[in-house]
C-alpha cells in the first residue's frame, strides 16, 4: 500500500469542502479544478451517487432539510460527478471536455492506444505458450481462432491502468498533466503526432506495465492421464522379375514400432484477476499411407493416442475478485503517472471501471466492512477474505454454450438445411477434422500425408475426404488408386463436377461456381452434410447420428472399432454444446408452487458430521443437464463465488415467506442479475466448476435470504419435492 493511504483521508474526503462552498463553486467552473471541488464533498459522494440512481425523488426533501442553502451547490457537484464518470470513460482523462485543444485530444487518444497495446502483451504470451505445446509432431496444431478467443477472454480491462492513472491526477494538487509538457508539440500530420505521443507515453508508463505483476500470465502445468504414443505398423511387398520373366513376391512384416511421446500440458492460466481452466481431450487417429521404393511398396498404418487441447470447447473463465481488489489498492506499481486506489475510494473506483469498460468485473464487496477492517488491522490481505464476497465477470463471462468460431456459421446452417442434418453436428465434425480449418491441410492441396515421392496420399480438404470418396470409387478403372482411397498425382481433376457425377462421388459444388473442391469450405461442408445424411443420419435420433459419425470416420469396415466410436461420441458431445446450450433432456416440472432444480440421484444430503449446507444432485453420466428455478423469483446474483464455482442465487416469495436459493458448480448460465424467472425455467447447465469432484448440482435454500453459507441455511428437502432420478 502507498504510505499516503495509512490514514482516513480519501479522495472523497476533504476537510473544509462544506466550510468553503463558495471557493469550491468557483473552482468548479474549470474542468479539473471543479472536479477536485466535487471530490471534496467527502463521505457524501457515495450517498449522492445513490441518490441519483435509486431514490432521487424522496431524497430531495432530505437534501433540502440537511444541506439547506448549499443544496444548489450539492446538485451542481452531483452533476459534476456524473460528468467525471463520463469524461474518464471517454478518455478525456483530465476532464477538460470542450476546452481541450486538438493536441490534447490527440494526446488523450494516444494514452488509450498505449494502454490497449500494453494490455495485449499478456494475451500474446498466452497464445504463444499454448501454441508451443502443440508445435512438434505428432501433435495437431491448435486452432488460431481458438487461441485468439482465449487471449481475448483473459485480457485485462483497460479500466485498470486508467483508474490508476486517473487517481494519480486527482489526488495530487501539484501534479501537472502530461498535456502541460506536450501541449505545444506539432507534427506534419495527426498520425505523426499520435505516433510521437505513443512513443513518449509508452516509455514513461513502461515502469507500470513492466513491474505490475497482474499483467504477466501465470501458467500452472498439468499431467496427461493417459499414455501417449505413436504406433507405426509397416507391411512391405517386393515384386521382382528375373531374367527369364518369372515374377516373385515377398512380403515382410507387419513390423510395429511404438514411440512414446509427451508434451507440456498447461492446466490453468491466471492473468491478473482472471483464471482459465484449459480444456483437454484424448485424441485418437489412424492414418493409412503407401510408400514406394524400387520394386517394393510399403503399406503404413500410423496410430496416435495423444492428450491434446480441446480447441472445440471454450476454457472455463473464473473471476478472482480478491485479486481484483489487490490490484486496485495494493499490488500494482505506483510511480510518476500512477497511484493506487485508497481503500476508502474502492467503491468509487469500481463504479468508474464499469463506466469505462463493459469487460470490467462486478465484484460483490462489503465496502464498509472492508474499510473498517483495513484501518483497524493496517493490512488489506487480512480483510479481503472476509469482506470480498464474490463477483461476476463482465461481457467476457457467462458462456452459455460450447465455443466454435462463428466465421462459418452461415455455411454450417445452409449446408445442414440443404441436406437435412443438424448444423451443430456439422460444426463439430469440422472442428474434429481440421480444427475449424486452422490446419493448412484444409485449404492447401499441397499439404497432407505424403509418400516417398512427395505425392499426397491422405485425406484432403476442410472435412478430410479421401480423394476416392470425393470423386467416386469407380474412378479406379481409369485412375490408379489404393484400397484405402489414395490417388496419386495432380488431384485437380477430382474437382470437376462432371467427373464427380461420372464416378458417383460424394463431392459437391456447394457454391455453384462450377468447381467441386474439397479445399473450398462451402463445397466441403455441403458434401460432408449430405454424406452424413446418405449414410444414415436421422435428426433427433442419437443412435443413427452416432452411427453415421462413426462411419464418416471409420468407413463401412472399421466404423464399429473403438477409434471410430470414440470419434462419434466426441463429435456428438461437442455438437450438443454448440447447440446454444441446449440441454440433454428437458426437466419435468412438479405440480404446485415449487419444483426441483434438476433431476438425478442425491449424492449427499443436508447436514452430517462435517456439516453440508445443501444437497448434491448427480449427473448420472449425462451431459448438458439443465438446471431450473424451483419457483417464481428474481435473480439476485450470477457469477463465481469462492469454492462454489459458478453460481446463481434467486430470491423467491413462496406463500408469503421469503427464501433465497443457491445453485452451484454450474457449467454455464442463461440468466442475468435482476431478471425475473418463472418456476421450471431453465437458468443454467450442470457443471464441475469450483471445488468439485465431478459434474453435479450443489443446491442450497436460505431463509429469508443468503448472507453466508452458515447464516440462514435450511434443509432444501423441506421446501422442494424429492428430485426424480431421471
């Protein structure tokens, strides 16, 4: 903490502000000086903010009675506080508004540009780190769109450095704005002036970004739960002809080599006040290829068992509200251009952050309790755990469904509608085959498995069709191909629609441009969708869909094998997540005023020697299990809360009695704080966030409301009917 924070003086508290209202009013005429007069309203500032947002009408009478002749000045300063919020949010950092010169406006914009550039450093390091873990064979590359999404989700809010810079300015009466030093700078163009200012600001603010630990990611390593290996089986046939014209064939093998492989696994990443759990999955692949050398031909089967980043799913992002508070008031770097937030100004700084940036979190803090504890103990760390109660993410949180890049959304839906399948399953196939086309083999005909002659011998394009499947197996009578469907030489001829029609292939000209190319996203998507339909896909029938997916992967011969079945299950699971959070099955609603929050076996009851304040309802092996509100009510909290993980709280009035219900360990939520919900309305998906040993719902009931876990709990089964197991 700053030494200046060791007393009760606050940016909001200034002796003499009310004693000298005329002077404060005179200062109020010009920008920053008026701001300082407003800030000297002292402990009334927060009250005034509440007046505006909540109870303006009734409090006018109170203001008239208490403040008497100063009420006009008070209202002027109330308005000023609002203008301060607006001006800082728009990066008029020194509140000069229309009095700013063009140079000063350019300077303010340059400050914002520097902050944005500096805030990109952490996400860039995260992307590079995750990418490097899959940079060597045989690991598949991680999707670039997914990496970008992860970086964006963990990026710190621009409000953080803005607040620290702003508090330096308003606290120090002798502080001279940067504008004063650079207001006379000129350049041949606005762009050149901006560039000059960016260089200056970046240099002078370097200490803050380089020495504040919250802008540097922390990587927590994990371990693979499976043995990872690359298994290569080779069978070689050599055919020789002697001088008399007699031929003989010798077969060697199969010979098998197994190579154990490993790579760095990143389990969690923390950047400032945000923490991400990186999703992983088992990856199984079998690729057949052919290699020729002289009179010998080798058939090669390469099997992979790997543990890889699941770039078809988003990471779970958790807010660390305690860390947000530490960053604002204790751990960030103070210096010539930044100042930590005094504890007594924390609430104001949080409000300011939310005005500046919609990404800024919404912490749940007992501000008065935190302030009293700090001034009693002279330490913030001993107080944070008790008075920082939780919080919710800004616009980056609350992911309702599995993640997929929306770039191809219209193509998925058009192809799926044309062929009669589900778009979200098609999207999941795309993610599984080429990581949403981030793998160059998706769009580059020169990429893929090669034989010793440099010829392409593997699957091709965005949805990984074997060339023979694309153009038709009947082409074998005119073109050489292997039993696995490899075709040697230039493959341009397989993109001719007439050839596809002639040989009965699965390829399609989805965009009607006269070419049917597996390397064109639209053509490949239409072909994949119709191929799935032709091999048995029936919408709404899970068994038929999984069978079609297994055949898509393993063909008519190997579709019942373990690898193809695993492929089908993974694609199905990912697809259901892509379906906008759709639940695995609806929850029946019990009669009466109250229903159960979900279905499933009760794994732990209320009470016990180590007291359990709710009931735990298990998933019973299901995925995407919906959670519903047990009764009509209003959502009182949405977001992470300590070991609960992601939670929702809902306030109810049931038969004249007040209750607040808590739903914990959620995977995602579909409601917002303040939203009115109905009995049986879906509000979330069952998950495994927080301190949890597996997917389940921890459900609590508090009467009349939730304060802390042990304050007002009651046995939920005294209020709700016993949930059915299914």
